[in-house]
């Protein structure tokens, strides 16, 4: 298998962490690419017609894409139980919340990186950050018992989402008012899989 990969993407990082946690890293070739909303390399489009990463090129079937799909596939392949049936709806909701944080945070980056300065809409960025604030507040208030439970895909997604906020939006300080979530990430970020996949 081959993973179409860009280290700075939080969605790619989530898949990369799953590869480490499931012991599948040696079964997957990492294919680094440079892509953006206006220019997707041929190898990315061949793996995903939308031109987005991550994408997993499989030996036994067509490529699959979207980080949630890839993580479910890898978990099934490894029988790692990162999506335990006993709490599947909680895991999926937590993963969806984390992915929404990533979506909003990436949109903020793109607003400044790919628009001419005179067309940047700060109100758009503020609206995206408001989504992130609501989500982190909900995680802090409602999800700590789950986050402190046995490792699952929801926790991995949240760890990668918060890590991306630190990487790209540290000045916005998602930690304010989220002490429990801050404490959780301090511990979760020490996992080997999180340390070796940290973007630089």
C-alpha cells in the first residue's frame, strides 16, 4: 500500500498516527507530495479525483480517500479495535468533531495563504474560529471521560486537531477556558506515535 502524504496536513497526520498505533507502518510506503487547492499533482489526482489528501493506494482494490475512510480501513486491516463497537457512536462523533475543527482551521490558513491580501475576509476567519471555540469547549465540558478512556480513533483525531491548532493558530490560544482538555493533550502528545508525527 502507498499513502499519498503531506506532513503538515492534520488529516494526513491522523492516518499516520493510526499507522503507528496499529503497527502497520512497515506495510505502507509514504509518498510525499506538495499540493494546494489550485494545483494538485498528477499522482494525487490519480489516487483521488478530488485532488485532496490523504489517499491510500491499495494493492487489492481502488484507492480510498478521506481520512475517516482510511482510518477505518487500516483499523479493520490490523484488527486494532480503534473503532470499538461498544462505543462506536461516541467514537465516530468525536472523530467528526475533530475533523470539523481541522476543516475550520485549514480554511483559516487557506484564507490568508491563497487569497490576495485585499480580498482576505477576517470575518470569515473569525467565524471559523468561533466553530473551533464551540467545539473545544464542548470537548472540555462533555467528553473528558471518553478522552481519558482506552485508546480509540476519536482520541487520535482530537489529538491531531489540537496539535494543528498549536501548529497554525497558536496565537488564538484554544486552551483558554479548556483546562481539562489542555491537561489531556499534554499527556496524549507524549505518545510515541504523536511525537514522531508532529509537524514542523
